[in-house]
C-alpha cells in the first residue's frame, strides 16, 4: 500500500470517529512524542547485548512493532492535518525521497566511512 493510500485510509478512520477536531499539529506532535517514549521503554536499561535476546521474544517484538506503527500512524495523521490546515497536498513518497537525497549530499558515503559513522 502506498503512502497516499494509507493517508486516505487513516483520514477516513479519523473522520468516521469525529477525531479530526483533535488532530492538530501540536497534539499530534505530543502523541508522536509519547509513542516514541513508549518505544524507548522497551530498550530502557538494556545493554546492546541483551537487546537481541529481548527481540527474540514474540511478545516483546509485537510490542515494539505496535509502538512503531503508532508513531507512523500519528506521523501520517500529522501530514493529513497539515494538508487540511494549509490546503496543500503532501506526497509522502516525495518528502521521504527528498530527505534521503538531502541526507546523501549532507553525509557522503566516503566521508562517513572515513569518520566511522
């Protein structure tokens, strides 16, 4: 499913429940932040060595994937809210591709390898 299709599906979901009124950039930003904190909780106080074992448990992996899904959903809801407020259409694929291109120029492969990034 393409980003635009997912955005439409999420907008329909939110609209049917009359949640659009709660979906503003400030509250969606806070929601993303909270979900990120819930994701971080999975890794709090774990060493890098113990994370692999933690991920080996299906319940842990499912919890992590649910938090990632929440972050992605709120991020796409943020795009829908910005579109509604600004009246401009945002192409998810394009903004991601543009950011990858920008980062590839900012962090050239050879330079990153030299610095050990």
